[in-house]
C-alpha cells in the first residue's frame, strides 16, 4: 500500500514500503519534512512531471569507510596533488552540476529545480554538505548529501574529468566523520570502491546509532 501524505509531518513505517521501495506520495520538500525523512531512512526520488515520491528500499547500497578500496592508480593520482578538494564551498555548484550531468538510461534528471532549491536551503541551514573537486580553478567533480549522525546519506555525485567523483568520495571516507556512506542504489562505479548491499534493518540500526 502506498501512503498519501498531507500537511502533517509524519511518515508511515518503512516496513510497509512496496517491493521497489516506494513508501509514500505527496507532501512537500520543506526542510523539516526532508530531515524527518532522512532520520527514518527515507528519501525523495521522482521526475519533473511526477508528484513527490518517497522511497525506503528493502536493501540499501552502502560503503563502510574502513572497507574502502583505493586502487593503485587512484593512490598515485592522490599523491600527485593535481586536484584541490574543498568542503561546503560551492554546494549550489555541485547540486546543479549533478542535475546537469547526463545519466545512462535516464531521460532528464530527477534533481528537479524544486529539489535543488530545497537542498540548497538545507545547506544554508547547515543540514546538507558537499565535497568539491577543483582543477585549475574549475569545479570538475563533487558530491552532496545529508549527514545524520555518523551516517552520510549521499544524494548524487558528478565528474567532468576522469576520477573526480571517486576522489570526492574517497576524501569523504577518509575524514573519519562517518561510519557509513549511504549510496542508496547500486552502481559498478561504487562497487569498485567497496560498496555493498545491506538490509534495511541493518541500515536503520546504524542510522539510529543502535549497536
């Protein structure tokens, strides 16, 4: 059963999500609702002409920083200091670049104008963070997401040059700030770094700090 949200700031139990993870429809993208969603393992994902759709997948694709795999070529690239890496200096630039990046098998972007405005507002409130990768003064890669305690709920990443998004993710892992990076959905790109599937219960336990 898919639940219809109204103005109340509540979500149904995530165990009630459909097989594809769809849990609810409607509501809004207010900072309060978005933070409540992430705190409960829920995230919005929808296309421009659709209503807001809220998901809580039965399995989650995650990366544990201590299991991060960095290839020899990436270690060499990092030692070369070719790129400059910053945190939270151009959040809007990162999210807009993520929205503009073509995705294989996707027509358009799920990072709609409304989504961009909502997450930029979260960043202004100190609730959303970004990692930027620069080359010769140009923003060439990065990622953004929502930290919930020791979990970083990654939303999207982009690369305009080879390995820039990988470098952003590796740097995030190496900060020591997080026990888990939530990558949401599986990709070969992230699997090569050590990301893997875990069940929702395990994910929620980590999210809520339950040992």
